[in-house]
């Protein structure tokens, strides 16, 4: 068996150690005589898996007691509606649009209620962050929504750019959660689809301050009411049990990497290696994003000669470097270098890119 | 490794052959160099898995062209809201309540709009079906909702009791879908949580006639609009890819059992064996459900002497017979004997029950 270097934007690479453990335990988890997939979600075996996953996540991210951790379904796209359904309570909310995903979140929220675009960088092709003078905040907003890492445009909001605006901050962290330490107390609600840095698709993580619970109208679906899900420990109905189990294995793997500090050091080294390769290619490769907001997780780049794109993709694939094609809205290439892509994988990519540039430059 | 006989109501037993194949392919699916969990949902490998799963399901159930097959998230509980959100269109709908699950579906629909209880057997303890004279149908209803197998009460509606009432029939088949052939054309919409007879939890199957698409108001979450999901081949957003893969393996396993005709013969033999054991125990065990609507999938039974319950559970567990405790609302025991529980498992249970009755009768 030969494993590829997987640069998919999501579903994405998982740590090989996690997959090996899942494989070993697949028919019999810890002597239970059945797979995790076959366990009653209310039995003590699965409850221990769920409790351990939550405890490890709380430890990794430093999640304070006053925040609830919810393991939900439906992806970030369902959250785009679920957030205003729970939090608007007849008021308005502000959205900062810095890429395709925050734009989708804003559009979906418009179906639900009254929301405002407080700033957008669309006219700059989503390659920068808005400056303070461009942001027009409503001080009475129910919340302010941001996406701190735009998967498609490769734009990441650094922690020091996240200021307290006086209203609860709701943040889509889908594509960089767990990639580095974060101060959870800055946020009212953090959400993330699992399929980038957490586990398999079909699991959605929500971390929500208890002050934001209990505002949903009684007309929304019960499964979408955060307060009901929090009261029921994410088990109003059957949760995605196998996804929670894999996420738990990922959390344990993260602890073995030195937690989020350890992971950040590795991720910084990976990102530096790849951006240096691009920036030092003499224009053969370019990344259009402002250096102060380049993503350490999703690195889009274009070849100066787009006629070489097909050759680059075919040769990189043959070299075991998979899923490098850029999103259709941006073009070119994109390397997603999530937690589970090791430095060796990025080194293999950079070696290929340098060699390809030399042969075709 | 010693595998238990797993009588869990859900998440429930999966075919051992399916788990073995999943284990073998876990780190490398068909030479792709990665796990199914790590694949882009829009890549050709996963698309082939999804397309094959849908084709096999259509073949097994004989699903006509004019029905869409959707692979969704959120479980049957989310469908309880999603169905009226999509289908009410300002009208009313009828619900027949034959157990806990149809009662929950009715209550959830009341949050969404105007729905009526057309019949309920609650005063009979949900141990029978309503007779024709008890059912008061609205001929102008948007749909009529039934649950054809009540997991908790062990009540199954036989196919010959399902008549055309002139309005679209919406049916929760979560706990007996794929257990025997069904005439899909009788129904407007069939739905099922996966975690009983399909695959792991976190996947929800919806089979819907195209005439029922396109009635949802623009204010519901986009991911909950059946028409949008149908247009996007269940991929408006990232679907639960690993659950779909396991479901696909289950569909292939079902074809090797002789399809749903073959499965029905096995299920009938299993159910006969267990009900005969109960009925011939001289009152040591009893099942309260009318013989004409006893479930072939979920078999609740009580011991005449409830003081023996704890001993029964402890000894059965020690004998490798797991998850036999009845639901708290019914008490006693429940054996869920879904497709993946083989005749040998039911034989082992019956042998234990006969021996236990002899020793304690």
C-alpha cells in the first residue's frame, strides 16, 4: 500500500496513526465485541468516548466552563442558517465578508432575518482584510459574524486583528480550528465542519457561550435549538457516533504533537516552506494574498503560464501529490496543508514545485 | 476477538462482512492511496461510491425514475421538522400516531404549522393498529404521515394495511427499511435514519417523488430544501461521505443475501423463532402487541416476574447477548433483530431464553 500526500481542501487528510488505530479497533472496540458504529449512543461505552472527546477538546483549546461544546450535524452550511435562527431574536446582525464562505454565510442569514454586511473585500478579489475605516459596525447588532480562515481564497485573520467590538463574535473556524492556540473567551460562538482539521464529514462542532443559549423561537426545528442540544449533551437524537469517535482519536493525536502550541510550530514551518517556495520562484508561482493575512492552512497559487496548469497537475499527481487543483472561482492551484499533512508532505510538494519550475521556467 | 450478538435498537449491528471490508480498505480505498474519509466529495473516487450506492439502492427497492434519492444529515428527528417545512405549503397535514416515534413526529410538526392527529392508539398502550372507523382523514391534507415500524413499541404496519387515501403518504421507515420488499410507488416520501438497517448514524435517507419538490418557502435553511438537495445530487454541501460508503457496502451485502426477497425470508424465520419462543413460554415471557401488527425487527417482551429482569439482563450479557434491556417507556426487554443480526444470533437468544425460563420458571 502506498499512501499519497493529500492536499484536499476537505474532506482532507487524517493522521495516519489515527486511521491505523481506527482500523485495528474496527470490529471490536476495546473488547466490547462490536464496532463503535454498532454501539448504542446511550450505552456506557459510547458515552465514555463522547465524554473523553469533549474533555480532550476542552483541554486542547482551553475552553472555559461557561462554554458548551456541541457535536452536531449538517456542516457549516447548516450553521449559516442555524446561527441567525438561534441568535437573531428579532434583531439585526453584522457580517464581515472576506471570501466565498463568509459571503455564503451572509446570504443564507438573509433568508432567516435582518442582517447587514459590515464590510466586504470582494472588490479586491478577497485577497486582503478590510481596514478599520471600511468597517461600519452596528453597536446594537445581535452578533458580528466573521470567517477567520477562508478555505477558497486562502485568507486568514490573525489573532491580533480580532478586536472586541462590544457584541458577541460568531466565527466560522472550519478550516483552521485546532491549527494553533486561540483565546476562546474572545468569542460568543465558534463553529466548524469537521472535515478539515477534526475528523470525517458529517460532524459539526459548535462551542457556544451559555449566555447565547435560550433565545431561539419555539418554531425552529428542535434539533437546531442550541439550548435543547446543550441540555441533552448533544444527544436529543442519535449523534454521528463514528465521526465523534474519529474526532476523539484526532484530539488525542494532537495532544501527542504537543497540543496546539506544538501544532502551531509545525504549521508555521510548513507554511513558511511553501510560501517561500512561491515567493522565491521569480514569478513562476504567485500567491495573490496580502502577506499579513495569508492562510497557514490553504495556500492558493497560480502559475505565470496557465498553459502549464494541466501538466503541473498531471505530473504532481504522478509524483503522489494529490488534489492540488485550485477552486474553480480562483483557478490555478491550491495546497491545503491541514494539521494531518506533515512537514515531509509539504517538503515533497516544494521539491516537486522547484523541479517543475526549473524544467519549465 | 469475540464478537457479541448485538440486539441494540440503534445504532445497531452491521454485517460482519461489511465491517471486514471497511477494515481492509480503511487506509487505502481501491489503490487511491487514502481512506474514503480523506477523499474530496467532488472527486471521481467518491462520486463513484455515491453513484454506486444510489444505483444499488434503486435496484434493491425498485425505486422508479420519478423518485429522487437524497443522502442527508440530521436523522429522522430533523426530518420530523423538515417534512412539514417542505410539504405543508400553508396547508394542513394528517398524522396517524401508533407509537412513540409517530407521536414525536406529530409534536415536532406542530411547531412548524397546522397538523392534525387523524388517529392514535395511545389509549391502548400502542399495542395495536387503529381500525378504519377510528381514522378521520382530511381529504385536503398536504400529506398523511405514518411510521410503518415503531422501534419502541414493536408495532409494524403490514403492507396490505397501507391503502391509497388520495393524499401523498409520507412514511418513517427508519427501523424496517430494506427488511422486505416494498412498493415505493405507494408513497410520496420515504425517510429513514441510517443507524438501524442502513449504516452508521449521521446519515439520513430520503426517497421523494419529484412532484413533492419545489414547494418549500425561501425562508427555510437551504440545506433543508429537498428540491435544492435533489438538484445538487445531495451535494449542496459536504455529505457524510463515510456513512454513505458504509451504506453502499451494506447495499452490496443485501444483494448477496438475495435482495429484499431473500432478506424477508431470513427475517420472517428469525421473527417466527423469537415470537414462538415467547408465545410458547407458558406466560413466562409475553409480548403485548396484536399478532397482526407485530414487528419483525423490534421484539419487546416482558417477564411475568419483573424481579427476574436484572438476573435476565446480567446472565444474557454474560452469554454474549447484548443490549436486551427494553426502552424505559415500555420496560422489560427488547430484542432488535435487524437485517445484520443473523438467524444464528436469534437462535442463541432463544436457546438462552428457554434455558432461563426452565431454570427460573
